[in-house]
């Protein structure tokens, strides 16, 4: 610690002159022991105790600016060396994609809020009504499925068996009736066909007789159905016809013969047509009767089969199918009842909580999107000077961590000083500091202690602590970063107090005493001391302003002494007086 006492005395030159004259006079008038006595007048002043610390000037308020996002550079608005104000736009990025992201984030947030609203009020009265209908329908479905299962397990009731037995009996009666009808039809139609066949045979004989009588010709079966004109043409010139006519007492005319032939032939054709028609009708009637018998047989067989099925065991596959259908219906009812209960219970807390999380996430995404959009424009964070500009041109792709600007606030100054470990405990925040720049000693600066480090620096065995001093910027000159300076930190101050040189005080036993000149002779007096800066000491009790005290001799000298003659570095601002 470098301690000193600076005495600035009012009327210093006058006092010093008086002291000098007194000293010169005393050399010729005083005794030898008095000639070596040095005295000083007690005076009032301001006493300071200080700690000296070397350091360098710094500008702590500096910043490197980045966009924090990657995009295309749109504009650069400042250059190196420009002075900028807080909030001034320095550069910007293309924002079209960022704006789209913000818009989409807003849409997502709106959707999330709508989902949350739906979760908080999920069901309308119409939804609950539909749920009740679904429960009712599910119960009906269970009843139907249960009936189907019961029928699968016992497909035929006693009534069903009775009805099926009656059906067999009725089918048997129907078959017997159809068989009787077939037999009767066959008998009846056989008689009718026989009569028609006999009639056809008689008409054939009649026709053949006439042909033979009139024409003497034999007609075979193929010729029977030829037109009579063909037969008459063949027999018109036969001797039979002319001989018969000659012998017949009353022979018929040829026209009469032709008519008889035609009539016989017509009867033949008619009898043949009649037989053919009867055969067709017979075939149809018998076929119908036979078909009825077949149908009756099939009906009987089906009735018998149906009746036989009542005696069979239930179909296991159908029972299994019906059981599954019943289980499905029961599950459907459970789901429907659960849905109805859920609706009647109101909002689902878990679903609401989930939707709230989604809203929170959407809000966070929107906030981040808006932050990213804001990051697309670099604003000056404080009044400053641009010290460096990144080497980017408009249109270049800029990375998130690319440094675009470096800036510094030239009006915020600090002195980074170091204080010896011996002195560190005397320091406290806010203490007044006087600063002298090595390059500008004629321009003192002022400051205050703003930070005292807790951790030490050790170099060559010397322990010191970093201390930060806030400098009040001077007017009319710009202080540069890195300048060397010396700081005088005022650690204590007493104003308007009595001050004497520390050499005037000595210890006597357990008390402090001084020699006071009374009537030209020194008298010992007990005093109480206060603050001391090493060379000067505050007297709090025992002396009065203007009294003269004797200094302890350090060497034989008759040269007058004063506070100014004992200056070092320190602080005493006296109110008047001096050495005598």
C-alpha cells in the first residue's frame, strides 16, 4: 500500500515564510538544544487514506451481433465506423418463408384452441340423443341375437313338429290323389283313342271299298291320304268302271261317284285328324297327371325330409355363429352404453389436459416463429459505434451464427485494475477513485469502484485481486480502450478534523502523548488519535486548533519543517496552519 499525506495549507507560502524567519532568528537567540527542536501548528483539514492500483482502460459494453437464424441477406444499412442509436435497423434477411411459418403457426394455434374448446364441451344434446338411440338399438339387437341362438340350439318346437307331420300326411294324400288322377286319365284317354282308331279304320275301309268298287283299284296306306282326284284320274279309263256301269241297272253318274269318293276321303281325313287330336290331348293330359304325381312325390319327400330334420341334433356351426353374433351384439351394447356414460359424464380431463398441452405447444411454436421473424432484422441494442462488419453481400446465404457486426459503446468506460492482497479488505463498492492516464497526466478522471473479484491472481508469488472501476467519461475527448492508468482509491476520509504529523505523537505506557509548546516550553499532553494515513494523524481529543506541537527529531537539522515539506502521495487538505 502506498500511503502519503498531502498537506495543502491556506496561506502556505506565508506560513512557510514565517517559519523560515523564525528559524533564522532562533539560530542566533536560542540555546543549542532549542535550535534542534522542530514544531508544527495544529490545523484543521480533510484527511484521506487511499490505495493505489495500476490498470488499463476498457469498454465493457461491446457486442457481436448475429441473426440467430439462417436465411438470405436482404439489406445492409451501416458500415464500419458508423455511429448508431439504440433500436436502429442495421441489417435484415428475406422474410417470406418466416412470414409463412408465422401464418401457419397461427393457423395451428387456432386449430388447437378449437380442439380444446371441443374437448371442454365435447357433446351436444343431439349427440346424447343419438347415443341413447344407439343403446336402444343395441339392446334390440341382443334380443334378436338371443332368439337366433335359442332357435339354433332348438330349431323346432312341438308345434313345428306337429305342423311338419301334418304336412307329410297332406303330401301323402296329395300323392295318392295325383296317382288316382293319373290312372283315371290313362284309362279314359285310352278308350277315347281306341274309339277314334276304330273310327279311322272304318273310314279307311269305306274309302278303300269305294275305290275298289268304282275303279277296281287297291289303295295302300300311303295312297289313302292322296287327294281323291288322283285316284279318280288313275281309274277313269279302267274297264272296271265301264263294266260296272254297264251291268248296274241304275249306275250313278261320274259326278255322284266323285262326290261319294270325296265324302269318303273327307271322312277319312276327319277321322285321322280326330285321332291325332285325341292322341295329343291324351298325351298332354297324361303328362300333366304324371307331373302332378312327380310334384306330389317331391312335396312328400320334402315334407318327410323336413320332419326328419326335427329329429337331428342342432347344427354346431350355426350355434357357434349365433353365439358370436350374440357376443358381438353384447359388445356393441357395452360400447354404446360406455359412449353414453362418457357423454353424460362431461369433458374427459385427460383429453382436456392433452388439448391444453397442444395449445401450449402451438403457442410456443408461434412465439418461436415470431421470434425467428424478429431475428430477421438486426437492431442496435444500445448507442454504439460499429467496429467491424461481416463480409457478406446482399443475396448471400447467412448462417445463424455468422457475425454480422461488432459494436462498442465508447461512452461506457472501465478501468481494469489490480489491488495487492494487503489492501483488498479496505475496498468496498462505490468508493471514490481518482484516475490518472499515463498518456494524459494533465487530465485527471474520476470514477467509482464497481466490482471486486472474489478470486485472486497469482504471479511470481505475488497475490492480487482484479478490481473494476467505472470511469466517468470526460468531455471533449474520446478515451481509447487499452490506455494504461493509475488509480487512487479513497478508502477513508475525515473532513474538518484536527491534523498533526504522525512524528509529533509518541507512546507513553498505554497512552498516546504529544509535546505542546506552552510559554516557549514543551509540555507533555495525552491525546486520543483517529484516522492515520501514515505521515499524518487525526487528533480527536487533547489538542486545539492553532496549538504548536513538537516533532520528534530524526536528524540534527535547523531547517524549518512544514506539512508541505513532508508531502508524499496521499491526502491531507488542511484548513490552515503549518510547522513552527
